[in-house]
C-alpha cells in the first residue's frame, strides 16, 4: 500500500530546487572581447600607460570579492603561457562597460600581441582582443657605429666589419648595454629608402654602399638608430681612411682630449705634422693640440691613409710681464693681458685671493707677492687661460752707504753678501776699484764697479780670508784698506 504524499515536504523540495537553479543562473557572467584604446603599444621608461574597455553581463552576476584580470599573450597571440599584466582590487569594478589601465612588461617585443579579460568570482574569460604591435623600448636614442667614422674600406675579395660601439666615445648610449635587444642592418638605396641586409650586433660588409643599423622595435622603431657609414672597395690597393674627431673640428680643449678615430684595419700608425707619433698604433688617438694628423692603416692585402687638419678653438693670449719681476717699495708694476677671446672676463688674484676691483685686461700692482690672472671666453668654446707672475722687492745695488766696509759674509742670506761701497765710487763715477789677495794677486780691477764682489765662490775655509782694496777716483784721490771675508 503506497504512502500518501506529504504536501509540505514537496513544497520544501521545490523551493530548494528553485534556489539552486537561481544560484546557478546568477553565478554565470559573460565578458565581451576587450576594446583597445591604442593601435600599438610603444612603451618606454617615460611612458607605459594603456587603456582597454570591455563589457560584462549581467552586472549583478559578480560577487563582491570579484577581481578582473588582464592577461597578455605571447608575441604570436597565443595565451597558452599568458602573462598577468593587471589585477583589480576585490569589488573595485562593479559596472559595465568598464575601463582598465595597465602597463606592458619590459620584455615585450613583437607585432601580434593580444590581451583578454578574466574574472575571479565567478570565473569567466573573454575572447582575445585584436592583435597589436607592442615593444618596450629600453633604449631609444641615436647611437654610434664604427667609432663614428663615416667611411670604411675593404680589400678586393675581403670584407669590412661594422660594429655597434660599446660604449664608444663621448656620451654614446650604446644599445649593447641591454642584452635583450636585437638589431637590423640596412643599406641605403636612395636618399630616403633602404633595404634590410641582416640581423645582429655586427655586419661584415663585402659590397660597397652606405650602411646603418636600427634597434629592432618593429613598427615602433623611432629614435634608436646609428650613424651612416659609407663602405668602399680598395680596388687600386689604396683606400681613403677618414679620420673623425670625437669633439668635432674645430674642438674645444676645455672639454678635455678629443679622440681621433679611423677605419678598422690590422694595424695603424699615426703622424702629426708629418712626423711619426711614437706608440700611436691604435685605431684611436687622443690629443688636445691643433695640427695636421694623418694615419696609415694596414687592411691586409691593401692599405688606407687619411688626414685631418685639427683646429683648437682655444683663443690666443699673452701677458706683458715676466714670471718674476722686481720693483722698489714706492713703485708700481703695470700688467696687461691681451687675447682673441670672445666676450672675455678677467679675474685677478693676489696670493690666491680674488681682487674684487680688478676686472679689466690691465692691472697696476702695488704690492709684492704672487699674482695670477684668469682670462675666460664666455661665448663659443668657453675656455680659460691662466697666467701667474711674481713681484719681488728689488735689490738696491747702489745704496747710499757712508763708509767703505772692511768685512763681508758671502753666505747667501742677502745680508752683507757683497762689498757695497759709497755711491761716489761705484758705476758711473769713473772710479777705479782694485781688489787683491794678501799675496798681491789682483782678483778685480774695474772702472765700473757694480757693488757685486765677490760674484764667484771664494772657496772659504774655517780661516777668514783677507783681501786689500785700492780705490782711485777720477781726480786721483786714493782710498786703501782691507776686506775680511768671513763665512
């Protein structure tokens, strides 16, 4: 006998089934394919921000803990190893359509990337976006090849190797500092056209032409390119070896040494003004001097030569005084500097301290000491030249002494070193001065005495030496006496 159906139980079961079916319906959402707010993603350190917009339905189908995720494919558009590039905060995005902002990884490099949107609660995934080119440009500035030398040459049957400089000269931003980058070489076919030649950091050239290289950023390539190098074949056995100056020509020596570079070869020899420069046997030579520089390059089965008339922009200048000058206490010394500097400024110093009032090309010195003047060109090269000079107190060779001294001590202390006699007997008075040893040998005889005896070393011993003098004036007045020389 069958049991009667309990109506209350049936109602409960039906309510549970309805509740389960309702939860299953609300636990499903559909996410539309993301729309891109860009045509290509050419990112760099200074810019890496992109937007995408998508729709999802129903809005009430997401939980409060839901997060939206942006995944990025590989360069071929394949999501099998997708990379997460954005994750929203839990419950942050609740309305449709939604816009998310993301950045691409620094390893990004390709033409066919795609992105897709995923949700976490409930779990759902959109289809992929349209394909787009994306590159993170680690280096995006011009760089140099061939040491910035604009030419190269190869012997018939050989080749010339072009290389990306690393680091190169000056402020070259070499892309070789970024190992993940790749490079494309091109040969020019016209003023604005070129053809692809090969990939890699170097290129062996065996065909004449003008070559350059770009960092491989695909359709995002913009500023990461090299200088042009024209390669020729040395069919006559002799090629032209162009020389480049890293600081330009003319160059400013205030910036330091300029580096002269020539084409690559097996060996090198540099010359200045026709004379060989010893030990200058590298592809590069540094100098701060003007002159005509030339180089001989051994290319193997042939050779190359070239020259450059290197000009320094350093201005010419001079000063009208010697390094050491003398003047008396009440005198002044007029100092003047001249120069070809453009818009020069002048700074004068005494014992290393700036003289604030001295700002002209001339200065009237009144003090003893060590002076210097700095001339600075303020337009163009902006270089400086410094002159140093000393002013010492002059020695009075003919002081007005009252008596003829009978003792001197020539020991180099500038005190009583020479026999200084009254002014009526010295140079200009036509007075004869004779000095003899104690044995009567004349060691000095002059009618133009300069107060300078003894000029030479007397080989003094521990025993004081005695000399004798005879002074005869123009009117035959005579003075005689002795001179004791002590150490």
